[in-house]
C-alpha cells in the first residue's frame, strides 16, 4: 500500500531547499534576481515572497508550482 504524500506548506519547502543548497543569499540572489534582503527576511519569517519571486526561486531549483485541484484562489474550493 502506497503512503499518501504529505502536503508541506510552500514557504516551509522553499526555506528547506534554500538552506540545504549551501548557497549564500548573495549567490542565490544573483542567480535568481531576488534580492538578498528579500531572501533574508523570508528565511527569518519576517516577510512572505511575491509570486514572481517564488517562481524565480522554484525555476532555479527545478521545482514546479502546481495549482491544487479545485483551488479557486479565493480560499474556497470550486463548487
């Protein structure tokens, strides 16, 4: 029997990937175009990232953003 995949919040997964990469925030910022300050505030939990910033980071690390089935963007599932 296959285990169900556990959902991990996007912010938590991005923080994990960034920290495990071993890149400095300066290096990551240069590679992605996301400022070192934005990355630092995000990793400290002081700020969220914009969708374009998340997209740049995901593309750099080969991650893919996928809309959850039934998601409308309003926080309410489709009827």
